[in-house]
C-alpha cells in the first residue's frame, strides 16, 4: 500500500539526545549481575523519562537477566541491552508510515483534547503534502469553538488547501460527510478532518466524535485511512489516559506527539507502544509549518543513549 510522509533520509538524533537524558554512568554492572541499588537507579531514570511502569519493568527485567548471564559488560553494554529491548518494543510500529488510499481521496481524521495542536498539525501535514504536489482539502468539523473554522481557513489559504466548513454550532458529522463528497467530486488527493477538542472525560462530545467516525466509515469504504490522535508531549503519563479514553470512541492508528520541542522527556513514545500498542508516527517540534517530522525509531534509539555513556 502506498505511504505518505516518508521518513527523512538523514536521521535526526539531535532531538532525542536532547529530550531524553538517560545518564547511565553511575549505574554499575558487576560481573555477576546488577546490584539492587543500580537496578533501582535505572528504574527511577526510566520512569522520570516517561517510559511508564510497564515498559520500565520490562526494560529493567531484561537488563537484569542479561547482566546475570554475563552478557552485559559495563555501561556500554547496559546501553546496548536497553537499546535492543527498546527496538523490540517499537518494532511493531517501525515501518508504519501514513497509509494512503488505493484510490483518492485519502482521508485522515485528527482527534485529541483541546489545545494539543490538532489544527497546527493539520496545517503542517497539508503543507508537506502540498510541497509533494498533492491536492489537499481540510474540513472544519470543529463546529463547537467559535473561531475554529476561521483559524483552519487561514492555514488552508497559507498552504494552498481547500476548505470545507459548516454552520457554527452545526453537526460535525455532516461537515465530514459533505467534505468527503466535495473531495471526491473535485478529485482531491488527501482530506484532513479537524475535530473539536474535547476533554476525554466529556461523554457527550465523545459520543459526537463516535458519530463523525461512523459517518466517515459509512460514506467512504476504507476511510478514515488514518485516525491520528494528537498528544501534547509535555503532559507526561496523562497521554496514556487520553489514548485509552479516545480508543473508546474511535480507533487511533497513530499518534502525533506535538510540542516535543518543549518536552524534556521522550520515553512516552515507548510507553504508548508498550501499553496501548499504538505507534507514534509524527512528532511536532515547533509552531512553524515545517516543524513536523516522521518518527524514526532508529534515530530515537540511537539518540537517547548518545550522550548517556
Ligand atoms: N512549541 C510547539 N507548539 C505547538 C506545536 N504544535 C502546536 N503548537 C501550539 O499549540 C497551540 C495550540 O495549537 P492548536 O493547533 O490550535 O491546538 P488544537 O486546539 O488541538 O487545535 C498553538 O499555540 C500552537 O502554535 C509544537 O509542535 N510545538
Ligand atoms: Mg483546533
């Protein structure tokens, strides 16, 4: 199947080197294994870097086992063992770039709580696709917040995308329906549907989102080709709760981790995959149109231990 948003050819280690500081220099590995203190210290560091309880336990267990078998020599060996296990955790999502429809339009549904960066992410994706020569339409299915459609409209004009919007306070599912119709009739390559931010605890709005998803599925077979949950990288473990809650309404196929430029912790990438099985596909690194990168697991693994030993 065709893919959109290919990984950058040169790997950007810099980002991950900066955001996950896993200094391992004083974590001791003795010939017969690791002592309790060192294991605890490693565990604390992984938790502090947002790896979450499940992934942290898995990593510490594996490293301890490898050390006991004499397979971990010194801090270098420790970093290698961790790298290997993180690679294994991230492997299921490793080649997962954005799916494209066999026949246009490709439809992406963008969801997430308020202020995480949904609309900005849509602008960034649209910008990238326009630069690749594809036609793009954006749909303002955020009919809830005053000014939401205007904000999306400004971005659409800037990047050269078409805009479909509905009545303020109208039915977001109807906007999504109309947008697919318009995208089909105008031969648009990619349709990006923006939705209203909602607290994952708001049942009414979650029900509304479920309806948008249902209508999209019924209107176009195979759509949405991706449901991207945008998460704010600075919220830490709360990101896991958000994913859990959104999974009750829609089927997220990938995560956009926005605001990674403002976060000092990147382990959440591993936590999301390990605990929920949903891969991070894109990473937001600023407010500008070019500040979006395809997530590259290899660059992540190389980057996080680059300054650690
Ligand atoms: N630093 C930084 N800011 C971002 C990023 N993505 C979005 N923002 C900012 O976050 C704020 C909310 O973004 P918006 O797209 O309106 O969020 P929405 O409510 O989810 O649609 C805006 O000020 C954006 O400029 C990012 O990757 N890095
Ligand atoms: Mg928005």
